C-alpha cells in the first residue's frame, strides 16, 4: 500500500458538482440549500492508500527484461551453466530483501547492472511508497513496539466502525501526519498514540514488556507535550490539544493502585486540557477537528465534575456557546448540553448544602425533567427512531422490540437524554420516598404519591427505550430494513415488523398495584435510600476507592453502550428478567470485543441489591412494554416510511397500525 496524497474532504454530492464543500456537521450547507439530504463524508484514512502491487510487479518484470537484453548473447560454458543451476547451500537467514538476479559473466552484463536505479525508486515526496515485494511476503519481520502501538491505536480509535468506540479520533488526519522528511522523528502525537496502543496491547496480552514500553512512550509524550506547551505558538496548535486528549485516554486505561491515584491523574489531564482550551479561545472552532476536540474535552470535563462534585466551569460554558453558533438550530446538542450542566449545578447545590429543603429540591428536579420532556417533543422527526418488533425470538432483543435510529450518533444522543432522565427520575423517587418516611413530611401527601407514581411510569418507559437501542449499538441491526442478524452466520437475518404508531402510554398504574398510600412504601422496609442510581450517587460505591474504581471502569470503556446498560441494570425499574438480559449483553460484548470493562460492569450488576418487592412493578407486559419503549423514544404520533424495496412485500413486512 502506498501513500497517495490527501483526498477531498467534501461530501460526494459536492465532489460530483465540483464545488467547495463547507463540511458542516451533520450535513453540508450546499446540500441544505438544495433541500437534499447530505450523503455525509468519507473516512479519509481509508482513502489515503491504494494497492500498487500490480504496478510494482510490472515495473520489476520490465526491469528484468531490460537486463536480459543487455546480457552477452554468447553461450556460457558448461561449468558456468552447472554452477548457475546448482545453488549454494543457504548459510544466512532469510530476510525481506529480494534475491538479486545472477550476475552474467560478460562485460556487457556488468555494465547493464551498474547503472543507477535511483530513478526507479518511489518516495513519500513523490506521492508513492513501495510495497513488500511478492517473493518477500513469504517471510515476516517482527514489527517494532512503536509500529505495534500505532497500529493498535488506529484500529481501535481511528479507523474502526462507529459502533466500536466513543473516543473516536477519526479526525486525526486533519491535524497530524507523520513526517516525511524525518521518518524516525517522534513527535508528541505519535508518542501519545504509541503509549495508548501499547497499553491496550499490554492489557490484552498481559505482557509486562509491552506495559514497560507503554510507560516509556508515555513519558516521552509527556516531555514532548510539556515542551510544546512552553511555546505560546505551539501551545495553541491543534496537534498539541490532540496530544493532550490522547494522553487523557492513557490515564483512563492506567490501572494504578489505589485507583484514586488514577482518578487524580485523569482529572489533572482534564484540568490541563481545559486550561489549554481557554488559551486557544474561539479561534479553535474554525476547523472541524477543533470543534470535535472541544466537544470531546467537554464530555470529559462533565465526567470529572460529576466525580469531584463541582459545577461546570463557567469559562468552558462561554466557549461552548461560541462553538454552538456553528451548529444547526435543530441540532439537539444545542439544548441537551445546557440541561446536563443544570443537572450538575443542582447536584452541587444539594451536596454542598446550598439547597436543603426537600420541597425545593423536588421542585427543581421536576423542573429539569420537564425541560427534558420539552426537548424530546421539539426534536425533529428525522432524528427520531423507528420501532420494530422481531418476528421470532432473538437473545439480543429484549421483549422482541428494538429501536432503529437514523445513525448511531443520534442513538447516542437519545441514550444520553434517556440515561440523564433516568437519574433524575430515580432522584425524584428517592427524595419523595425519604420525605414520606420521615416523621414530619414536607411534601403534600397526595401530590407526593401522584408524582411518585408518575415518575415510576416514566422510569419504566425509559429503561425499555434504552434496551430497545442495544441491537443497533452492537451492530446487529440492518440500517436499511431493521432486520436482526441471526446467531448463525449462514442463516437468513431475522425479519421484523415496523410499528408505525404506538399507543399512548398507560395513564394509570397496573391493576396489580394499589392506589393507596400503603402500597407505595411498606413500614417493614428499613429507612434508607432506594438501591437505584441518582444524580447524588452515580456509582453506589461504599468508599472512595470503590467509587474511583467504578468511575474509571465506566469512563475507560470504549463502547458507547456500557454506560446506558449500567444505568438500566442499576435502576429500580429493572426487573430480574431485564437485569439478566443486560448482564448477558455485557458479557457478550466482552467475549466478542475484549472490552474487559463490560465484564467488570456485568459483575457489579450481578452483585447489586435489587429494588424492594413493593417497589418492583410486575414483570413482563408484552405489547405494553413494546409501546412504552417506542413512546419513551419520542416517536408517538409520527409515521415513518421505508423506501420502496422488496422488503415491504406481503409476507416479509406486514405493517402494524395501532
């Protein structure tokens, strides 16, 4: 494979029209003006190389023919013929060097071989690079540690599928490329990538040598990055920010003991990256890579703030609003991120003692939840999902229902909304429960019970909506027709039936639940917090070390589905059947991808104390659960048609109308 220069970054529509593409996310402005859907952008890394094997073989054969023509036509002696046909015993090990053509005895032959072949060689500057010759492919040369590390990093964080990782550096080629003038030169980005890649390999193979090499590369990356930070001109470059973000990934993966040291190191990197973002200012948003890196930084700062129990820094909030000016008005991120900040601020106010009155706390929680409801109602239909019901049972689909979003990015946005709302609802339930258990309740009894039941109904819909998104996150759903991949690779994918409109969610609790206050809580239950996660306790850890362990497990998981499954598995609305499904999906993710964090989270869920019997609603629900999953995803009242394909013929897809 040879380097072929930098291809166009524009979408296919703009390339065909030969016009400049503004490369906006998620679609370019030119396509928007033409009122057509933007086809998206190519993965530039895959386009930068092409197979030149046939070209190299043709050139080698042509060179051999020229040499044969230059050989003296006189017949060699018998002894020469025998010696040329009888090879000497091989005394040296095989290498990647192709054996040379036998040297003819005539002067003309020597002259033909003495000419300079440098003009036939390719170089990076000329836009190409030689591949391994065909004869040499029989033998291999062990790659260096740096090559192993960078190869692993690219495979896991750059060129992988969208379902593989949420820490995606697919914009890396926009910021960095290896030096062609000094191939052996190591810069901060290369050293950082090598450190992360070797750390991943060391964790996978349990190799102490690779672990030592990863730490050495990490030290080199730190020195190079710190040197760049001392120069004001170098500090504000995209490559410096990229190095800092990659080093942050290394800190996520490090398994220092005690784990609190890992959390501290991670937070130091986040603080350093935040300070660097302040130095870079609004100018960093002029490029796509700059916007992507700032968004990645904001995600890490939110995690760090949640762990340290502090609000979002005001300087980053101001910068984010500057970046938001480049987003489309209907982009859900414009409204979602500020709501997450409000949740962090309320969490800080409660835990710091700034707000202590439970009545005020519940009102503030209900206010944020109401804003989330408005946000989901205002989202464009194009960003919402279609709901399918499988025609036969499949272990990867809970309750036979799955949601298909237009893209995995939008599925992640929806799961972010759902998981945040789950934490808010669990907090509302917990606060009301504690108030009703107290000797002097602050809340109105009738209103408290009504809000309690309302939150429980919402919570059940939320957890079903998250589990319905799992097949798409795991890459099992066909984005065209919503069919599910069978467990047998040779079998036909399992077809599905699209639910065009979902019935309204139930307005009253199940008949198995009583409306009396006594059914909401039992006097025999101990006065303690409910076992679900809340915004005040996101990990349910017993001590600081366990909390640090759980934070780093969740933060370092490459898959985007680990965190939502953890939230669902810890929820008080999670039935035993659903928890078993969540644990199996996490185990399967570990077995198929090697993401050990998924296995560790599954262990946590197995040890988690379930919700008390009076709180758990009846398991099952069939069609009601299917409707709830669709309703929670916000598709009630919207119709989605699938493009005219054979899949819609009778007997394959029968549309179901409520």
